[in-house]
């Protein structure tokens, strides 16, 4: 059983396949025109893990919204 980095059982990290999908998502998002200028995310750990590669590649801060969940 994978433990959650946040200590919340329903907030697990991405599996290896999910990490690869996050990189694939980043590769797609950085090519969009017009360029993404803002990123919102749920505070759930796996959501943040998913969008983090794109945020880093686009040099954007992730705006965490508790209402997205």
C-alpha cells in the first residue's frame, strides 16, 4: 500500500505511469497558442504532481484553489 505524502489516505501520490502522463501533458501544454499564463489546481497531492511539470516548464506558479476538489 502506498502511503500519502500528506497523511490523508484519499490523497495518494501518482504512480509511475501517472508521472509519465504528467510529462506528456506538459509536452502538450507548452506548445499551446496562445500560451498558458495561469494555472489553477485542486490542492490534492496527485493534482499538484500532475500539473507541476507544466508549471515548471512554463515558469508559472500553481494557484491552488480549495474549491476545485
